[in-house]
C-alpha cells in the first residue's frame, strides 16, 4: 500500500462507512429480484421460475467476474476502481427500470453484475488497507454490514415498493441511491490506495493453499443451502401459508434485521473470540433456523421464527470467512477474498437453480430439507478447520 497523505486521517475515519454504503447498493442490486419475483412474473408474462433465473444467471456472472476482474484491475488505484464500479451499478439499475422485456432486463443484469462483482471483495481488501492489523477483523465485518442493511431495510422495502408501484420503481430507486453512494465514496475514500498485484503465480499459490480451499468450500456450501430457500422465499410463503405481500415483506424484514443483529454481534466479538469460534456460532444458528423452516413449513409463525434464527448467520458467516482468508495468507488476500466472493455466487447460482427445480415441480416442502443438507455439510467442514482456530 502506498503511504497516505497526512491530511487523509479524517477521511480514513469515515472511509469504512463509505465502503459499507457501497456494499448496501451492491447488496440491493443483487437481492432485488428475490423480493419481487411475483411482480416480475406478472408484468413480463413469465413464470416465477423464469424470473428466478435473474438470480441464477446474475450469480453465475458474478462468480466468473469476481476473480477475473480482480486479476485485471489489481494494479488500479482503489478509489478510482470502487467509484467507477458504483457508477456502473447506478447506471445499469436505472437502465433496468426502462427495460422493455425480460430478455433486455436479463442482459442488463448480467452486465451490471459482471462489473458489480468487483465491489465487495475489493471493498474488503481496501478496508484492510486503511486500519491497523488489530482492527482489521471488526472493520471488515463493519464494511460487510452494508449487505445486512440491504437485507434488513432494502429487501423488505423493495418488496413493498414493487407490490404497490411496480418493479421498475425499485430499480429506479436503487439507481438514484447508487448515484449518492458514488459521490460519498469519491469524497471520503483516500487517494493512493493500492493492493497487492494479482498475477498467475498468485492464483497458483492460492490453489496450493489447503486452508484457503477448505474455506472456499465452506462458503459455497453455506450459500447453496441458503439460496435453495431464499431465492423463492416470497413465493414459498405465499403458496404454503397464503399470506399476502405484507406478510412476505414482514418476513423479509425480520430476516434482514436479524442479519443486522448478527453482523453487529460478530463485529463486537470477533476480535476477542477469533473468527473460527464466531463463524462456528453463526453457522450453528443458520442450521438451526433452516431446520425450523423445514419442520415448520406451512405454519407462518414457525417459518417467520425460523427466518429470524437463520438470518443471524446470513452476513456474519461470510464476513468471518473473509477475515479467516486474510489471516490464512495475508499476501494472497486480494485473490482469496475475490475467490470467496466468486464461490459465494457459485453457491447462490447452485442453490437458486435447485430451488427453481423444486418450485417448478411443486416440491415446496422439500426445499428446507435440501437447504439443511448443504448447511450441515458446511458445518462439518468448518469443524475440520478447528486446528486453525487462531484464524
């Protein structure tokens, strides 16, 4: 990292918040279709499963785009890179609001997330550059808080807005807020931040690091299990419990608030507990919540309670994965954190695709059990890393 100029200290104090708000926009951009599948299906004349492909194909693009863009842009100054990414997110969300048909919307979304794949891993790496090593864990967790806010506030709000004003209003709103976030980041993030260059040797070193590979597997399993249910959570609630958009929005809100509580707790305890114990706690909570969902499917209060428990681990587990990857091999952090984001989206693509097949075949009660299986495998794999508990 280049040395920061003397006058940058005030900016650095607010820089993590600016980075966090960028994650809020990224999270809203990624999660938006999940909150309005029914509206997209009705307005565009497509099935709910086809609307769900916006999540699947978008996730597939991000899993490819994250390591590729990390490699291609590793030498780019971080403020320029991150602000440019937010500008593209703002513009493509605005363009989505004007899309005349499903095919156009899908193409715009793929372009949006091909660039948007840059933001989260590079924001995490940038956060590590602007704080002391002892504060790195809590700061990275704080930056990832933007994703929790996207789920806690953004997703239920998008669900309500889509049901009342249509899905185009949602995309237009994300575009407008994205423009504001772009300005804040350009204003507060210090200049001159450069991460370690990513080259072919870096990827080879990552591939030889067993701990990194195991951590990436854990992320994939965790996200696959969640997105079997999460992608179709609104339609599942509607079909199984017959609640309206208000009841669906409430559950999304509970999920997001729970995620916000989880990441707040994780931020406070990770520096003293360590990332392994913190990750173990929230993975167990995630599995408990998915189990309650599976056993209580069709009973609205039980499904809502399940979402609260499961939601505690939504953002906190992934932020702990990032902390552990940085600790496992600090010199490989740019590549490993990018790959973590990549496999996160592989998990989303796998989970949403499986969820789509189950939904199309009316296997609505089975989704929770499939999710349980994935998260159980994630927990077992996580326990095998106990010997690296210092991470």
